C-alpha cells in the first residue's frame, strides 16, 4: 500500500514538470520551469503576434515597413499603432498626430489640389497653431473648416 502512494506522487510530479517545463532553457529568466519564456504562445515569427505592444501585428508592421520590436519606429514620440489610427506615417518622424486634439482625416492623402478659385479643392498650406505646431489644411479634410482672413493697413 505504501509503495503505491509513492509511485502516485512520483507520477504527479513528473506530470507537473512536463506541463510547466516549456523547454530546456530559461530564455527570459522567468524562473524554474520556463514560466514567462513565451507570452500566450506568441513568438517573433508569429504574424498575428504583437511583441512590442503597439497594437499592430507583425504582419501589419511588415506591410507598413515599421519595426515589429520597436513601439515607436520613427522616434517621433507616437507609437506605431497611434500613428496608424491617427492617419499619420509611422515611418516619418515629421508626420505625427495633431497634438491640438483634432483628428487628421484618412482622406488627407487622397486630395487632388486644384487651385484657389471658387469650388476648387484648395492647395494644401501650413500654419502654426496656438501650441506652436504646424497644421496642414488637408489634415482637416473630413471636417468643415471655417477660415477667417483679415488684412490690416
Ligand atoms: Ca507590433
Ligand atoms: Ca512614431
Ligand atoms: Ca510619424
């Protein structure tokens, strides 16, 4: 009877070791049994994984030309996912979301400027806002823009 109990504990111990083992090496220093070596089975080769946590999968990062291991590929202070959501270029540090809070329209890159006559799609131009940030007219393409001009002599 006593021999059977010991044999049962031995089998249970081997079962736990097998479940938690996860590999021969502790790759990320998570301690015994390989805990933390991989998050939810994600690996860098997994196209649907997001190892840098920017909200973009490895496949999306490949398509955009961004770094799948870098939260902010162009170093402009905005992470790649925020840039895609904000319709800016995550590979261009000059292109970033408008800090004044106004969303940049997805249509900004599709505008065909015609000129300055009545009914024309205006050429794009840049002005500085109250925060000292450059603002492009075409960035507001999804919105009604009310322009006020004045001249003084
Ligand atoms: Ca990512
Ligand atoms: Ca960025
Ligand atoms: Ca950018």
